[in-house]
C-alpha cells in the first residue's frame, strides 16, 4: 500500500473520530441520555477520576451513572476550549458549567445543592472503536468544584 493511500485512510479515520466527538458533545449538551448511549458500545467503561467514583463498566452501569449526573446537573453545559483528535481517540478540554439540584458526592462529602451556577475546567480522554465511544475518562477540577459547592464560598470562575 502506498504512503498516500495510508495517509488518506488515516485522514478518514480522524474525520470519523472528529464527527463522533461532535455528535457526542452535542448529545451531552442536549442532556439526551438516549443519544449519548446510542454513541457508545455495550462494553463502554466510564471513569470520573474523583474520590468516591468507581469506574462504571457496561451499558447499564454507565447509563445509571450518566442518568444521575444529568438529573443532578440538569442545565450542564460543556464548552470546548481545545479538541485534539486522532484516529481512535480524542481529548476534549472544556469548561463545565452547571447548577447542582441534587446532592452530589465529592471528596468524601455529600454536597448539597446551592442554587448557584458554577464553572470549572475539565478534560475527557475518549477512545473510539468501530464508530462508537468505548472509554471515557473524565478529569474535572474537583478542588474548584468542591469549593464552589461548599456553603459560603464564591462559585465564580477564578474566584
């Protein structure tokens, strides 16, 4: 196979992954759990890398965890600040904005809704295989999130 054909095939894979990234982000911003799940494989593994959150493995466990997040943060919004795409993965750097409406476990505490909007930085590292999301590792600025959800603290970005 020629280098040109290899480069073309690689370029097509990257475009496909970029399309999945766009559709997946839109589904999250729409709060559409069915659309999110339709873009994932049955063998999906999700891990929010924060104290108290174990990896969710398989469609049922992932659906339950994502469903809880969508209920707890119904107005959640992800604004991509940088997107790096490869043929079988992408890294999405973003600002996560939301208002907590249900108790949320974080850093060994069950934090209560404050009624205030907050915004924190986050990064998702997502692998893709056969046109579906297979793993999603989420890293949020949990220190800023914790501070924003504690009573009497300032939830403004950078405060």
